């Protein structure tokens, strides 16, 4: 077996800083959404993805890929969103096994109410403390990491 490629001191510092930033920021965003809107970040992300989709609808399989979640985890989340009246499921006419998640008017309103607090928290935690150059660097680094790790980051969409 080959010798592990241990991290050098600089890589170890960067890795630990990355982990700390990710955990702190995700935790603060989760807290804000739960406190102000009574929903986890996962639900907010699903509502956002649906709001950006044509006619507010996406196949469940596409929604799972775009939220980087498993189909079973997404199905559970959509069940909860359906119970809240924020999303409904509809069969795909051309595919008997396919289903789409569809954003309801109530879901669109919940998202509209939750978005200002969410974006303010994101702004305070990230963009207010970075220079414009650092924002560009953050994008480039994160896009590279997501792409290399096999993520579904759509570079063209966010240019």
C-alpha cells in the first residue's frame, strides 16, 4: 500500500479553516431560517430550486440532483412540504413512473417571506466581510472544488 499523502502545515491550516467556516456558516443559516421561517435550510433550498424552474416544477430526479440530495431524502422532504401545502406532486404524463414537484402559491409566498432574512444572513456572514476580489476568488475556488468532487455545479447558470 502506498504511503498516505499527508497534508503539509499550510494545507492543514487551510483544511481546518474551510471546515470551521463551513460549519459555522451553515449553522447560522440553519438557525436563522428555523427561527424566522420555521423551516430547515433543505426545505428553503427546494423551494428556491422550484421557484427558479419553468412553471415552478421539476422532476423529482432533477430536484434531487440539483439539491445534491438522495432521492429518498428528497422524497421525505417533499412529503413534509406537501403536508405544509407548499409543494404538490404531479405525475408526468409521458412517464408513468415519473413525478414532478410543483411549487404552490402558498409555497411561493412562504419563500417570498423567508428570502429577505435569509439573504441578509448570507450577506452578513459572507459578503459583508469579503472584498470584491475575495468574492470572485471564493466563487472560483468553490466552483473548482464542486466540479472536481463530481458535484453538479452549473457554471454557465451562475456566470
